[in-house]
């Protein structure tokens, strides 16, 4: 558990964050209402200040653009974030999720650039809690284009470029230099199948999401190492009562070949198994199950309770061999846009043999 000084720091950060959120969230709704009927676009600008285990104190700007390409189509979104942190991390991230008219196509793309010193615990499911500092720059870009073959069902192709540069590891590290430990450049194509009946892609209250996708990273495509990834993501959203939703998710990340350490399956972070430092455990296989109960208190306020279980391993037989990992916590929700049902979340999670950790983000974890 955090000490009183840490608790006070978290509380002060939350007060600053809430003041910005309430002012800018209200401003976004007020100023865009008159334009929604004409442009069908909602823009939410948000200055942010937050604290996570991976970044420590962080500040920056987040912009969310919500729009529809036709009245019958689900809301599309463009998210842009630029952040600097007290750990001398810098990142720029832009993500697009767009449904074309009548949802004939679903297009998903992102660009992520960062300089990101972080803690590295080695590879495997039984690594001691002795982190070392590892520093690197990263450039990642991907594009997925899916064609609707029947209602809510899409198939298509995807491409990803993933490069790490200027990787620096402690000289006295207890961990061996991993694949990609001196930098790597990966380029891969793959296929994707998606069934998506969610009512809202950033904060679903009903429906399902099921994805099976893969990437083949080959030297012929410009990759430094050759590997293959299979990814499975299954989600279900169940209305428990008028104000409560149960969301459940299962994730399988399976890799074979020479996989750079930054592309291995991991536990932890702001999206999965909150309560573990992102990358506390990493290996070629990661399988995670998580559930979250989301409850609406008022038009603007809500809370959540969440839990998860998972592990990593070199192969299926190694998975869970050192004991499964558990995490759970509670969260607060504040509505940014009532029309588009977009929340900002402030979560506290704790994992097995891990201390309490805070998280902030816009939109739900899954």
C-alpha cells in the first residue's frame, strides 16, 4: 500500500485532473452542440496531468474527435495525444478508428513515436522484482483495412512497422541482453477477422467483439528478425440492470520465432491486468482473462470494480508453471461527452506481490 505522502500526491493529482476535466469537458459539450447538427462532429480538447507506474508524473494534451460518416453508422473517432513525463519520457500518439458509410469498411490506423526510459524485469514468468533501467526510442505505425462481408462481420488485411532505436541497457544488468536489445526493425503483413456488434467502440454497453488476427514479420519485408504472431481478443458486454454493465474479455497473444523483447506478450499497464507494471512479466505467450462491473451513479459520474488473471510463458506448457498472476481494483468514471458516451477513467489497481498503482485514460480499458 502507498504511504501517506504518496496517497496525498495521488489525491492532489486527481483534484487537478478533475478540475481540468470538468471545465474542458463542459466546454467541449457546450461549444460543439450548435455544430453537431451541421457537421456531426464532436471535438473534446483536454489538457492532462496524471500519474502512472510507467510514467510517474506526466502532463500533456489530449484531443478526441468523434464523428459519423452517415446517420446509420456507429461513431468513429480520432485520438491525438502528446505527453512528457518526469522520467524524461516523450511520446506522440495518434489513432484512427473509422467506419465508412453503412459500415462497408472499417479502417483502423495509428502512429506512435516515443522516447521511453522504463523498468525492465527480464523475460519469463518467474522473474524477481528487481528492475533495471532500459532506454530506447520507438517508432510504430500500422494500418488495418477491413471489408464487411455480412452484418457486423469484417475481414481484411493489415500492415505494421515496429522499430526500436538507440536501446541502452544498464552495464551491470542481472538480465541477459534480449532479442532486439541493441535495437530492431520489424515489418509485417497479416490478416484479420473481426465480429463487432458493440453499440459504442470507446464505451460499449451491449454487444460483442471478437478478433483473430496475425502478422508475419519476414526479412523479405524489411524485418531484422523473423517471427509470427497470432492474436485473439474476445469481449462480451452484458447489461446487468438499468445502470450496471458487466464487461468480460479474454486475450491470447502467441508468438514464435525471433521476437524482439518490445513485441513480446506482456502483463500489466493501463489496458490489461491493471495493478502490474506494464511489462513486469513478458514472454512469447500471454493469456489474460479480465472482467469489470461498470455502474452509473449520475449523468456524469460512475464507478467500476475490476479483476483479472493471467500469465506469460515461452510455450503453452510453460504457461502458468510458476503460478497464475492476479490483479484487481476500483475506478471512478467522469462523463466527457453525454451524447457519445465517452468517459475519462481514473483507476486504482493492485496485482500479486505488487503495490497499489493508479491509472488514467480516456475511454474504457476494453
